[in-house]
């Protein structure tokens, strides 16, 4: 079964690649407790900070964009990031509801 939401995200990524932009694919790889998006949810981020798709909610996604831009800047191929309710920044990134989430970031090249 095709997922039109995933197709839209990948089409956006392909368009950015065609214009020689560096991009990162963010994928939810694990969740615990309350989580707004399920494992496998995706988001693409380009070097300008534009994004398409969703891996969580507002503040978490802002942090994912920041981490993705750092990944591009540092020219690293991948990184795993986690947001846990026990982190000091739990309230800051919007996980005060008790959920935890792990997201895998990877640069995508032509």
C-alpha cells in the first residue's frame, strides 16, 4: 500500500536534490509512552532549514531542524538523537506529556 504522505516527502527531497541542495532525512526509529508520531514517520530538511513531513510536534521538530543543519554543517553522514522526559530540556522541546522519542538523521546525496 502506498503512503501518499511519504511520497510527498520523498518528492520534495528529490526536488531539493535536483537543485543541488544538501538534505537530511529524519526518521522516527523508536518511541516510548505518549508520542504524537509513530515509528517510521519521516521529515526532510534542506540546508536552508526548509522542511516537509513530521516526526513529532512543534518544539521537537524545531530541535530536529537545528540538529539537521548542524549535521550538514559538520558534514557528518548520520546521527541519532533522543528526546526524553527525564532530560532537563523535556519541557523546552515539548515532551512534558511523558513520551520519549528517538530520531535517526541521515544526509541524503544524489
